[in-house]
C-alpha cells in the first residue's frame, strides 16, 4: 500500500477527459492500495478516518452526491469542489457522481476508509462473530419462547441481505471453522464396513455359509480331478470364483455425511446470495460471496468427501459430533448458521449501511454481550429478561438491541447477608430538567452506553431513587481510544492554554473525560463513570477514600483469548462488596443527602447576620444543626457561682422543670442564660463538656452551691461551660421569649432548646 498526497481517478467511461482529484491535507492519510485491495475486498483508493480531503471534478457540470452524515461537503459557490470528511466511519464509501443540472446519476465512485487502528479488520470479524454466537446461544436456550420456522427471504432489500450474509460469513468464514474442516479431512472418523468381491476359489482360505452354498450352486464351474477328496462326497465340480466379504476402513460415516451436508448447504446459501447480489447490483456482497464460494468449493473437493454419500438422517446427538475436535466446531457452526440466517437486527443498520464498517458502533454492541456475560456470571439475571432480547416478528427473529433504545435486564445479587436488586441497561436515557428527588439528570438529558444500577432488595427502584438508596455506575464504549493518554492526562499549564486554543477551533482534547464528569455530576445518584476501550492499562480514580465515587477506564479488547474483562469483573465485585458494607462513607453520605434534601427549605430560613466561620474548632457550626440550651438562674448568687465554677446545673427526675435528655439537649453547643425580669439576653456561654454529668447534693455542697443542703435535690445534671470568645456574638442580645419552645409564666424557668438559626432570627440589634 503506497502513501500518496494526491490521487487522480480516471472517469473516461462517464465522459472523455473527466477526472476526479483528491488531495490529502496531511501526509500518510491517503493511499493507493492497487496491490492488496482485492485481498480484503476493498476499494483501491483509501482514506483514513477522522481526516479531511479536498476534491475537485475537472468538469463543473458534474458534482458528488450527498451520502449523509456530512461526509461530502460541497463548496457553496463552486459545487464541483469540496471536502471529503469520513469522520468515524470505516469501510467502503459509495459516492454517487451526478450531473449538476439534472441530478442524474452517472456512476458510483468507491473509496475505502481505513481505521486508525491497524488491527481493525480482525477486530471487526471477531466482534461480529461473537455477536452472532451470542444471538444463536440466546435462541438455543431451553426457555427461549421463539420457534424456528422461518426461511430466508431473498426478496428483501440488499442491505438486509448483506446483514444476514455478514452474520453467516462471520460464522463460516472464520479461521476456526477452516481449521475445524482441516482437522476433519486430515484425521476423519472412519468405521469398519463389509465389501463383497469375487475371488479365485483356489486362493480362498476361509469359507462362510454363503460360500458353501455358492460352491454347490454357483455358475462357471470347473471339474475336479478324479482323485480329489471332494468327489467321495459326490461333488464333481466347483465354481471358478466365489464372492467373499471383506472388512475395510471407510470414511462414509454418519458424521462425515453430516459435515459434507453442512458444507453443501453453506455453499448453496453463498451461491444464492451471490445471485441476489448480482440482481441488486451490490458489488461488495457479490465479491465477498464469491470468495466464500471458492473457499467452500475447495473444502468440498477434498478426496475424503468423494467417498462420502448423502445423509438419510442427521444424528446431531452423535458423541463424535458433540465431542471430537473439528466435528464439534462444525456442529456448532451448523446450529449457528441455521439461526443466524433467520436473524434480523434492526440495530445492524448502524453498521452495514452504505457499505461502511462502523467499528466504533460494532464495538459498542459487542461490549453489550461481553457485559451481559459478565453480569450473568455475577448476578441472577431474570430468564424472562434474557429471552426478551430476541423476539419473533413477521419478518423473522429480531435482535432487540439498538442505539437509542433502552434494553433493561433485571436481576438479584445474594451475598448471604444482604440481597441487592440490580438493573443492567443498554442506552438508558436519563431525562433532563428533573426536579429532586425524581430520577434522571438535573440538567440536560444524558444517555450513557451502559448503566448498572444497584439498590437494596425489597423496595422498588422508584422508592430507592427517592430515598437515596440506589447507585448508578455508567460505562461508555470508546473504540477510538488506543492510549490512556488520549483520555486521562496530567495537564500542565501550557497544555491547558493549548487546549483552550484548540477548543476555539472546535477541537476538544478531553471530551471523553468531560463526558464521564457530566454523567457523574448531572445524573442523580451516580457513583461512577468509566470508559471501556480496547487498550491495555486500567485507570481508576477515586473521588474520596472508597472505590466509589470515581472515574476511570478499563481495557476490554476484541480478543478471543485475553479480552481483559477479568479486571472489569474484579472491579464490579469490589463495588458490590462496597455496596454491601453498611458502615461505608458512601452509605453515610447517601443518608445525609436524603436527610438534607427530603424537604425543600422553608422560605424564611435565611441567616445573613454575622456568625463564626465554620472552620477549625467551629467546623461543625451548621446553624440548623447547632442547638442552644436556654437556662434560667434564680439569683445573683447562683449567677456568681456559675461564673466562678464554670458549671451550670439542671434538675433531674420526674418533676416539672427537670431536664429532658433528648438528642437536641445532649448535642447542644451553647447555653443562653436569663433570669426573672429579663426581656432579652446576651449572656451566651459555650458548652465544653461532652454531655451532662450527675452531681449529688454532697458534690454540689463541695462546689459551694449557694443553696442550703436541706433544700437541695438528691442529684443534679451538670454541664461545664466557658465564655464565648467569638467576636460575632459580642454585644448581641436575643429575644428568647419569641423562641417556639419558650413557656410563659412560672414555666419560663423550664430549660428548653432552640437552633442557632431560630435564635439568630430573633437577634436584637
């Protein structure tokens, strides 16, 4: 394949002297593949995905027609000039050449678009083969409700037929199938069989019962000599030749008959497809089917099959077919072929239309089945949901996965200690502008490729959303990412400056990373967003201390031996173990989020007055959750005792005025003191003890409590306090009588609590 900067395509067959020139804007992005294009059934002139090319037609009376996706961009003033921008598409572009005035179609120009990944041809075949295999596995499941009674409809459009052929080709055109046939023809299964042949009676050593009868009744007889010992028994003649039975090693076994029958059926299918391709003028399908015909004919022409007869029955339960190498692969392919030929995949339009090979989209579908296998190995996926992936339609068996159409699969994970409900979605849309606590996105509608949702078993998904009990983990397929440096980079200041410049030109270097952040930040209850790409290095960035929330990337390659899915499985299992942990930080955060946002804020819940800043020792100073104890002192002597000892006492017991130890009281941070006749109070103290402590009357007497011992209670609750030093609380009074828990009259001495928010609303300046 030769790299060039410019190509000239001769269009003399349309009009003498007509030419099309294509110029590359960048070196090593335009190729002339005259030598090997036919080997891959590709067009001679080849472009590179994601690059731009300028073209010109020599005669301005001709233009290139639109093929969608803005690939062909005509110049506004001079339509015979323009740009070719293949974007992410890979495969054959069939570009129509039109007459400018009449838009009459004159011919089709075929250009091949290469993938930037060198192994994309193998990836394409392997991914398509796995999709076909998984589809047929679904159909072969015992609980599948579909009945296989469809025949291939050759009257359908060429695109649908090509899709079917692509499925079949991925099955019978694989290296594994060719190797299986080679194993069979080199070491075929044989059996002993009897064959009859005429033999000179004189060279026969052993005689059967039929031979004895033949000796008495056979024709072409010869006289025995007079002295022969048989004459004494009345036998005067013997046949010159008799028929004997001999055992030979034969390849004409039921298993070999099946293999020959399968190859002949494959050949007939490809021949029929080739005929239809000629009728539809589908050049790509015609060439590819001819290649398959040649391959199958070469296999059938092997000498082994010359001695194999046609089968009368197909013994598919034969141990040889099910176990012996080569035969079991052909049996598997036979079953896949029969079902794949009946399969319709609406989503396949994204991959096959226009002759393109949209590798990125195929990778997305391929990953669906890899993830389905992974999640089936971990969770108990409902069989009903699995069977819904393929449905019987009037046109055939339709695979129900397609971009933009949500495919939900539900199941359960049972750890033995806790059950978890799960839901695996392909292309689930999280609708935008959703008001809390509804599920979805609070900004714009977003649609990750795959979403795994987990919530406690026993409640509905809707209720789990409302109570912040659900976790969503999103995955996006990115076939184009070959190196993690394309995704997660340690940007320097110069890098960011350069990126801003590129952004103004429409080039978004970290778009994939930003998209993961968008999922994480916009879709409610999202715990992680990760890229799946065919690379080699995983990255898992934790938002805090635990496995989730996080962002990252995991390599999953289209490989039959080492796809890398095991690392992703280990990550999923780690997430499950984390979700089961009832003491995780995520669990605490989920509850706090629910507790804070379960009710909208009250309209008047606003504090703009100065307060101590919540840092260092005041880090937990949240006004709504900071409680103030309002206490009463009945004399100046008691107040002096409070000032001297830095203690404040409450009654305890069941009598009126005793302190109630509720959550607000125990967790109070401040004490506001008042006495008889006070209308306002600014006497605020900080509570420094960890909670009330019980003091006896003896303890109180030792502390010099200003009250006769005989008038004291047996026990008191005592807290330790110190003066408030925060300048924001200096020279401020509060109208404590307006607090909602305040009681009038004699009950005004009963201690009560209020929040700092409520207290600050009744500040007296």
